[in-house]
């Protein structure tokens, strides 16, 4: 017999088998029992959370002659007929490959025909966001007023790509990510049915790797089953996932936390020589640092992590080399590194730079790093590991550094060019595009507490001199201490305005028809 993947073999046939979507199941079941069905539904959520499975169950349930608590009975003629994949009353459409206006026009023509053996004809449109704009427009009227025998179920992972006109015509249901405990429980049940022996920690590791997606977790569970014919262990799952050697990861993190720079570089060389990509290494390191933070901050950490006792003891020993603030700063460095790697031509250099920075907190002037160093000194004082007076002195130095980091500058401490750059960056940050354009054509100067802006074009003076413009300029430069703002008008413009005022007075005295102004 042909092998069937676990996620297909154990796809639920009733609402009671759907995991983690109770808020949706209860609503749909009540609609069926109370006969208050809608004509169009939108199921949205990340992959593997049950959108298509629920759509198929719902299609059966609304046609079932004897529904049980809203679920299809599976025994009546309608349920039996709909179990046949060739049945034409439940039609599944893949919008990714049928996204043109022609396919939707054909659907509009066919939807008028009554179902052959059931009460309702159900159209399940998967990945509906892939439809073209013309196809959406063709679907609008049918979706708003379909025949009484037709029900539409639209499924998508990217609801933001669906036009508002379509959204307004559907009942929307948002599918959630499923928590790790629920997925682990499901995999345990399946393994038991499949007569597969397993360690509890192995199943938990599979569920955790699924990241809230039941289908992803079952795919990993399917792969893990083939590793050996004996008991599935935690190490087997790590092998199936292709995770980096834990001993080498532990060694690298230990050297980072103890500040052993030379050993850090040696550990990096060992890891990269195994052929692992830098992105994978960053992900594995970030995952372990996250586990260390949980251990440092949570009383019952292993209830969250679900690790074997021996593995948990190893991580606890490593976590004793740093405080939570230090670990948090390292995790921030790795997160920033993950974003930077996308645009780098030399990812290893970026990787080594971030690791070395993490291993030398004394060279990191970030506020979190300073707080970590202060906390570390306080811990050393409490444990009596260093001389008290020396430690207090270093703490005072660090507090001064912290104050310097947080202290604002006076507006006059920067050059004119630096000030203009700060102004342009600040205006762009607050979203003031108009002032940003005007500010590119100004001269800037400053004394200690006075900023003077002189527009090069006379027409820009009135724009900059408005109270709301001044307020936005000060907002853009909020990193500085409070300052006065002067918008200076050019000398030529002042003289021209005086001439215009004088001319207007003469015209009022003698009349427009008598006064002639010559250049």
C-alpha cells in the first residue's frame, strides 16, 4: 500500500479533531446547529493551522443530514458522497494556478447549476490572495449575492493582499498558531497509534520546531520516525532538524560569556568547517541564548523549555557565567546581525565582529551593556570576590559613562553641516516630507542655545515661519537640549517687502489708475 504522510493520514474528519482553534469551531458549529449559515467565509492564518481542513469539514457538515454537535456524522448519504474525491458538489480551487479572470468567469457560470446530490454546492478557494485584480473584480458580484445553494470558503495566508471589497463580503475567521503543549500531545497520540516508541523530550522538541504550525510539526515527526526503528530520542530529533553540534555551540557560548577571545575565534572556525551557513549558526546561537535567559529568569524554566534533565543541567551551568542583562544584550546583537546578514557580501566578518563584541562587554557602550556591567559588579561585591573599594570605584566610573551616554547635547556643539544632516534625518523620521524637501535648501547655524535657519529661496520663508513648522523642526531635533529657533529672512526679501508695503500705501492714497511703478 502506498505510504501516506502523517499530516494527511491524521487530518481531522470532524470539528472535534481540530487542534487549537476552539474559537472558530464553536462559532461554525453553532451556525450549523442553528441553521444560520453565511454565503461567504474567509479563513486566514499562517500555514499549517487547519484552514483547509476546517473548510472541508464545514463543507461536509452543512450538507450532513444528521450532524453531531455541528460535525458531520460521516454515515449519511451526503457524507458518504462527499467522501469521494470526485464529488462535484465540493469544489476545491487552487488560486495560485487558476488566478486569471477566465477561470473566475467559468466559476460564475457553473455556480448557477444546482448541486447533484447535496443541499449546498461549496467552493473552497485556496490561496485566494493569488487572484489577479481582474479576477477579484469578476468575483465580486457573485460573492455578494450567490445562488441560495452556493457557499464560498476563501482561504489565505496573506489577508493583507485581499481587496477590501472582497473582505467586506465575507465572514472572517483568524486561525491562531497552536501552542507547543497541544502539538506535543497530538504527536504523542499519533506515535502511540503508529507503535513508535519515543522520549517525551523528543516529542517536545518536534512540537517546538513546528513553531505553532501543526502541519510543519507533523512533517518533522514523519521524518523523525525514519531515523531508527527503536526509541526516538532528543538527539535523534536534533539530527533530523539538522541542528548544529550542541557541544560546539555550548563551547562557543561559554567562551563568549567568559571573555576568552582566542577560543571564541577557534570555536567559530570549528563550526564553519562543518559546512553550516552563517545564518543557521546565528539562529542556533540565538535559540540557545534565549534558553539561557529563560533559565536565568524563570523559577520552573524546564516547564517552558522541555529539555532532558542532563541537557538542562548543562545549560544551567553555562548560564552561571552571565547575568540576564548580559544575555539580553547578546541576544540583541544576534538579532541585529540576522538583519544585517541579508545585505552583506562577507557574512563571516559580520558574524565574527558580533561574536567578539558579545565576548567583550567592556568595549560596548550600549546602555544595556553598561547596566549589565554594573549588575555584574554588584554581584561580585555581594559575593566578596573582589576588593570592595576597587569595585565601588569602577562602578562609579561606569555610572558616569552611563550618564554621558544618556546626556543630551547643546545645539551649538555640532557644526552647521552636522546640524543640517541631523535636521533632515529627524524630519524624515517624523514623516514630514514637505519640510524635508524645504530643509534641503536652507543654511543652518547655531550658538549654544539658538538655532538659526535661513532659507535660500524667499518663497520658503513663509513655510518655515509657520508655528506648526517650527514645532516639527524642534521635534526633529528633540535629541538636543531645549533651544530657541529663529527663521531668518533674506535681506533682499525684507527690502522687497518694504517696497511692496510702501507701494500699497501710495496706491491707497492716489488710486491704482494714477500710480505707475517703474523698476
